[in-house]
C-alpha cells in the first residue's frame, strides 16, 4: 500500500497536471504582458504628451471602469443576492489607511507616503482578474478598488497636502467608479432587470476596459522611463509588509472565499497607481519622484510578485 501511494504521489500524471495548472495561469498572464508591452512600445516610440495620456485615463476612469464595475457587480448580486463581497471594500479602505499611518510613523517623505497608500487596485488587477476569473473576478476588483480609492482620495489631501476635509470629500465624491459600484449594488440587490440592449451596451464597454487599462499602464512605462533605483521601492516594501499579512490572515480566517480570496491576495501585491502623478501635482509634491516610484513598483509587481501569487494560488 505504501509503495502504491508513493507511485501515485510522484506519478507522471500528477506532474503533468501540475504543469497544466501552471500553464493555465500563464496563458492569461501572457495576454496581460502583451498588452503592457504594446502600450510600452507605443509610449517609447510616440512619446505621447501629458494631455494625451490624461485624456485616455479620463476615458477609462469616467466611462469604462464604472461600466465594468456596474455590470459585473450587478450580475453577481443579481444571481447570488449575497452582499458579502462588500467586505473587500472595507479591506481596501483599511489597507490604505493603515499604510498611510505606517508611512507617517516611519517618517517617509510625502511623495513616498502617497505612493505607498495609493495603489493600482483597478487597472492591473482588473486585467488579470477578468482574464483568469471572468465577471466574478472583475466584480471583486470593483468592490476592492472602491474602498482603496475612497480612503486614498479622502486622506491624501488632508494628511499630505495640508488641505481641509472638504477637499478630501470633494475628491472622493468625484471618483466615477464609486457610482458604478453604488448603482451596481442597487440594481443587483433589487433584482431590477435591464433591457437587453442596455445589458449589451454595458457589456461592450466592460469588455474594452481591461485591455485598454493595461495598455495605458504600458504607455506610462514607455514614455516616462527614467532608469531603476532600488530606493524607489521603499514605499512598496512598506505596503507589502502591511497589505500582504492583513489580506492573508483574513483569508485564513475565512473572511474571504473562492475568487474573493484570490482577488484580496492579488490586490495585496499591487504597485503604486499611475494616478499618483496627477494627485502629486495637485498637492504640490514632486511629481517626477512619484513617477519614478510608480514605474519601479509596477515593474516589480507585474513581473515578479503578481505571477508568484497566482502560481501559489494555483489559479
């Protein structure tokens, strides 16, 4: 019996299945890297100006990202009626708040504190989650990104820019994906049906969001390449020290299950958000330094930590 168990444990079939599981993880990641690569090549060759990139980012932020969040969250709640994924919103907000507190306690610069707390919880994880887990993954990202960005937009002007709480509330209220989440939750929980043409329209917008978001990140890469400095990873390391244990402990305690658990862990290794750059300008911070941190952390996250997390999850 023991011999049979040993043979089964180390059989070629088991090895083949393991390789197939890893291949299934890497196939969607190849698509992610191709989109990032196309964007980076375009950014390096064409060098689009700030206004051109800002226009595309506004298109994503104002229309496409709210559409994919609304569509995926409505579909999920319509079919399950379970609002437990709102816990991801709380996790996103708690992570951002704790990281900012730690950054201030560690006496990081304002630029470092901003890039530590304000993570890319939308564009990159949306592309990965949608490719691997479909609408369930996209909706989970939507819940998380709402909490992260609400907390970041509320706290950054007050803690880092010397502005009043009114400025923070204004920035939070002007965050379009929040309304995608609220409308999606309302439609899903009330089980209100939508006309077929409207569902199709939202689906078309949602399908365009993930690839365009990844290409925009690539464009930022290509047009703002400024070398790589290990010191620029300090804010990211601080975030990892807080976000990863927090997410992992909650998953182990059973707070998140299935796709929600995978998204919680994936979000914990996300880099600084590209939108930190315009926020830095608005708060009179060093935008060039912020841009370097965004680039360095995105490079490390997308090439090393995100694939490692997905392999460990056996996605």
